[in-house]
C-alpha cells in the first residue's frame, strides 16, 4: 500500500503529480529575482533625472478640448489642479 502524505490526502497519482509540478514552479518563481529588483538596481544616474516634486502627465499636444500644447485643455487644467493640491510643480 502506498504511503499517503497528510497534505496530499486522497489524491490519485495524476493529481499528486500535478500538485508537485505546480509546487516546483511556484518554488522556482519564488527563488528567481523579480523584474522590479532588476530594474531598480540598474537605474544609476538615470534615476536622478526624474524630479519627485514635479507632477508629470502624458497628453496629446493637439486634442482639444481635452489637451493642447499651450495647456488650455481641461485635462491640462485638471493636471495643474492635482499638482497644486498635492504640493507639486506642474
């Protein structure tokens, strides 16, 4: 009679094998370095190019009434308001 582990319970052979494969994959993922760590370590001087006191938004320079290059669109105005309320430059 095969020995059953408490965490496997009444699984058949295929279910137990599938569980082992999933656990191996999860273990490998847990031990691999994350993308965030890899990207953060390689920033160097480029990380200093971003001013944390300035709110930066992405906008189409010619999409009135939403945005325009001169800052007259209502999304431009919303970005200025958010910057002012959060104590940042726009």
